């Protein structure tokens, strides 16, 4: 950045995210004002189309009728060539009585949607995440989470209309809420208590934060805790978890932090063996060894997140962008509805 640049200089890619998420929020408000509920596929297409030209996207032709059409494979790639991948499923947050609902457990002909998302993320070897579409400020105004985010209420955060959260965080939060619902009243004070969907929404971050200049986050005690516990062979991961990352690593850190923060709240007594990957050359992964900690997520969460951090974009990305009409590999279109490439 040159000295002439104003202090509030925003990179073009970040301006694109501010513009697109504002357009999505405006459209959701516009539809709500007409008593029309917005749908995942429509908002996803609108959002992606407004990210252009700073961001490139391709919408695949439908391969499976069972999907709702909101699963996009996202890749953030920086000037060093490093890339971070994420399979993102769009979810509308619905009003339900006095509370809220997200159709996480929507059943398709081939099983539970949440399981399918994780299976598809395994296929691509990337992190699974949700993007939440939460309408406009008026729609969210009855949300009751009273915890503040840098002094601002959850539903009043800038960009709260379109947020993102690793799927494992959402799954864990919903499960905790289920346990809370069946817990004896004497335990309730320890388990907290607001709407599980508001709890999920509280942890989700505005999508535009991923491209925001400056530090992605503070250095919470939970992350320092994980850094301290890493063995000598984990210097690369220790560095990634240190504030001040840029490019694809910054996005990777942001999402990994989300998982590590929730995992740090669990009491994992067993020391699990590290996870090794042999395919560093083939798959281009940045990390070939990661801690086996599961943090009650049911799977090693560092591996789940950071398998998506690569030394370069996978070959299929270029193939899909080159000629989207016939160049999209069939298995790619079978597991995702579209591809988004963010050049950082
Ligand atoms: Zn909150």
C-alpha cells in the first residue's frame, strides 16, 4: 500500500463482497416486504452474480434433483498461488413461531442433507460450511442473543444477512441444544439457554469478514491454548494459528479458529494420534501432518479444515472455468451446484 492511499482503502475484492452481500440483503428485504420467502438457490445466484467481476463463478447444470441447489465449492486463491477450499451449503433462516428454524436435517432421497454435505466435502477434501441467509435487519430484529460482537448485537452486525460457519460448528451447536432440551432443570443454568438457531447464528460470521483488510480476528485464549499444546513437529500449524495471516492462509485460519474455539470448550482427555497424509505431492496439501484432536466434533477437526489448504488450485478448477458448458468434470457437478473462485 503506498503512502498516498487513504487509511480506509478497501481492496476491490472486499468491496465486491460488501456490494454483493448488501444486494442479497436488500433483495431478501424486498421479498419479505411482499410476504415472499426467499429461497437458497435464488439468493445464491444473486449473491454470486453481484460478486462479478472481481470474483469468478460458474453455475453447473443440475445433475441431481434431490439437492436444493445451494452447494457451491468455493476456492480462495492468493498471489502466492496458495488456495483454500470450502464446500458451502446455503441455508435460509426461517421464522418459526417465536423462534427460528434452519432445515439442517432435511431428508433427501439419499439420506440426511447434513451427512451428504460432509460426504461431499470429503470427496473434494475441503472444509464443509454453511452460508446462512437471514433476511434484512427488520426480519432479524426479534433475535434475542444478548452477547455483543465488538459492542454490536448479533443480528445488527454489518453483513449479518449473509454469514458463514463451518458445518461441524453448526452440527455441534444443534446437538448441544438437543441435549439441553432433554437435560434435567437442575443442569440448565450450566447449559445456557437461548434458541439453538440464534446460538448457531451467534457463531456464524458475516461472509464479508473473510476479505476484510487487517487482522481477521483477535487472539482468543482458546486459540493460544491450542497453539501451546502443539508438538515440535507442528510449527507450520502453530504459525497458521498466529494472528496476522494473509491471503488464503487468512481464510483458512479464520475457519480453523472457529472449530478450535468450540473444541477448546470441550474436555478431551485422550491424546489422539496425529493424522498423516501421504498425498502431499499429489494433492498439493500444505500440511501433511495435523493433530488428531476431535473436540467432540466426531472427526479430527484440524484435518477436516486444513486439508483444503493447498499449494495451488486443483486442476479441475481451471477446467471448469475454461469452458463451463462442457468442461466441468462430471463428478464435480455431481457433488456441487457451482464453483466460486475468489482471487485475493
Ligand atoms: Zn450473539
